[in-house]
């Protein structure tokens, strides 16, 4: 089984750098490693300081290969007929061909094609490990957490079958219907997407979130973390990059930034524990090239094995209690091990975040969206799990726009 590690996070936080550093370490330890980037604005080759091919893995160092997935190439290779059909449909409506081709490149499909390439490489038996460096604003997270989206569920498949049947029937009478090649390709794609959806659920795939000790990356990472956990995706590490060193010679200008970062580092611990957190200092220069990446990797992982499954628990989940048609009743469950059951629990809800204080332990998590409009009820702590009750308030049904509920949480109209 090939181990697949996916790095995701906000723009510029260091996904490409950490992905490449991880891959360099894995290759060094003797694993056949492929580092692959699905970001159309590729910078993997720049980070590695080499040129790498866009259609097949390129040797970068002993045991290390790189690939920048070229979605236009993957498109042509897999879906030329589909693209042609969409483009010609648009040009029939008077849209010129180049615009039509642009329109035929659906953004979601880019991500799917890149993930498919990961699956094909993982199943090839050629690699011990694959590291995926994703695009900052991609749909990758959503696709990973909710693979049914990839195939559009059963409805999507049914629609395709019906459409194909209708087209076969109507072709003699109507000329601009897609040809067999279109259906073969889309049919083949649907089949591979089905496989992809299953592949994404395999236990060898984990996700690591990359962030910097700053406000906005922290908030975004917290939301991604809750989302991924709720959907059963395994987040096996949180990577905090570009931490300023504590040094006397930096001067008062940096003292401010150092103390600001210190505050965020504490918040990060409170947000993601017990998931392991790895820290990387801001280096003295940009880590470009194999040697610099290896140094960053070693400083980041220390004695931990970067290819290991670093954590395999689900720290947050949601249980639903209501019957069909009743207002929602939920239990938000948080795993908080190593806390004395007699400790008092204090809970503070601030907008979309929830802070739980249990003795000396503190945790802040982003609430799932479905709970934004719910009132918090009782809670209890048992067997290392804190269970918090939430209820959809029935008066909400009568109110049709956004409103503020007593604890200051905004509720959005459906
Ligand atoms: N620990 C570090 N110390 C110094 N420079 C760093 C560090 N980590 C990353 N950088 C530099 O910061 C810049 C952004 O890093 P990188 O490209 O890895 O981020 P990214 O998350 O992949 O960005 P994007 O979202 O654009 O893909 C690069 O120039 C990189 O060399
Ligand atoms: Mg990048």
C-alpha cells in the first residue's frame, strides 16, 4: 500500500516547501517517493530547484521523483471529446472557440483530474509514499471529505445513463447531439470517479494542515479542521511554519511580532491538541533546493517519522438525535483525554467558535455551520469525551432573515 500525505492550507503558508521537505526526508530514508503538485500555479520545481515534467514523474534525487500535474494535459488526455462537445455547444451560441474552450475547463474538474492522477500513481505499485502539494484555494478539501461530490451521487450517474439513452434515440433527428466518443469518455470518467471516491476513503491517506502563527490562517485552519474531522477525514498533523526565532539581536521591531506569534502559538495548541503539532522556524533564507529542504524537514520533524501515520483518532464528531421532521437535536462530541472527570467544565461561545475549559486544559474549536443557529444545552464529560447538546430553536422557524440569538451568534437564513 502506498502511503499518501496531502498538505493543504491557506496561500503562502508553506505547503509547497513542507511537501517538498517531507518528500526529501522520505526519499533519504530509502522510500520510493513521489512529490506531486496539483496547484496549476506550480512552484514545486522552483522549490526543489530543478525542472520537472508535467506528464510523467521526473527523477529529482535518488529515490525522489517530482510531478507537476498539468490539468490541461490531463484534460486532453482523458476528456478531449467532452471538451470538444462543450466548446462546440458554446460556439453554436456565438461564443468564440477560445472562450468556449476556457469555459469547458470546469474548475472542480481540475482538482478531480489531479486527484485521479494521485490514485493512478498510488495504484501503480511504483511508490512507497506520495506527497501531494495542493492549491491554496482549491476544492481539494471538500472533495476529500465528501467524495460523493465527485460523482454527483447516484443522481448524476442516473442522469448520464438517461441522457445517453435519449441521445442514441434522438440522434437521427437532431444533429448537434454529442457523439459516442463523448459518452465513452464521460462514462469512463464516471467509472474512474467512482473508484476515486473509494480510494479517498482509504486509511493510508491523511491530511496535514499548514498554517502560520497569524490570525487569519488560524481561523481558517480551525474551520478546515472541524470540517475535515466531521467528515471523517484523518488529519494526522498540523504544521506551523514561519515562526520567528526568539533572539536578542532582532530589536524592538521584532519583539512585537515575536510576542504576537507567541500568543497565536498558544491558541494553536489549544485548538488542535491532541493532534500532533509540528513547528518550523522562519529560516534565514528561502529554503530552495534539496539541501535546504532537507534541513527544514529535519528541523520540523525532529525524531518523528514524517511518513508515519502520526495520529489516527477523530477528535471531533457530531451525533444527531432528532427524528425525521423534528427540530434538530445534536451532540457535539470532543475528545479531551487525560482530564480528571471531577474537573469543572466551562464553556464560552463566541460567534462561530467555542472555547472549552476543563481544569487547566483549554480547547477552542470552530463550530460546524449546522450548529450556528442552535441553542446550547447541557453537557457532560465521560470516558474522555465531552458531549455538548445543541438544539435548533423552534422560534427560529418563524423568523425569516438573519438574526442574533442570545449568545451573540449570527444565524443565517436557509
Ligand atoms: N520556514 C520558512 N522559512 C523561510 N522561508 C520560507 C519558509 N517556508 C516557506 N518559505 C518561503 O515562503 C514562500 C512561500 O512558501 P510556499 O511556496 O512553500 O507556500 P505555499 O503555501 O505553497 O504557497 P501557495 O499557496 O502560493 O502555493 C516561498 O518563497 C518559500 O521559499
Ligand atoms: Mg504552493
